[in-house]
C-alpha cells in the first residue's frame, strides 16, 4: 500500500475538515464494510488451511495419533486437538 497526497485525490473542503483533527500525520482510511473481503479469500489461504484441516481430521479418524499429526504438520498437539474438535462440528 502506497501513500497518496491528499491534494491529489480529495477536495479542498475535505482536507480542511480533516486538518481540524489532524495535521501532518499519516492516517489510515479503511475500506467500506461492503468492499471488504473475507480473510484469505483473495490468495487462497483460507482454502489451503481448510484442506489441511480436513486431512488432519481424516488421518485422526483413521487412527493416527495426535503427536504424529503434530509432528507431520509442524503444529502443537493443542492445535491438532482444536482442529479435530472444530472439524467434528
């Protein structure tokens, strides 16, 4: 994310209004709620973790031990138990 000069994109009236609250500092203006995307939806991360978690649950269901799964997937046993618990629901 790069910086843009307010003078290049905002009307003078808006700049003057913002200057009543803050001057010479950087501020972040978030996207509107309707424009926001869900976490991981754009780069496939959410799907990747869902697939991994389904594999972990399937392996556990087929007899793998939580310690084995933790070592295989580089997670703590506590994380494995959380994935198993959440996958049952």
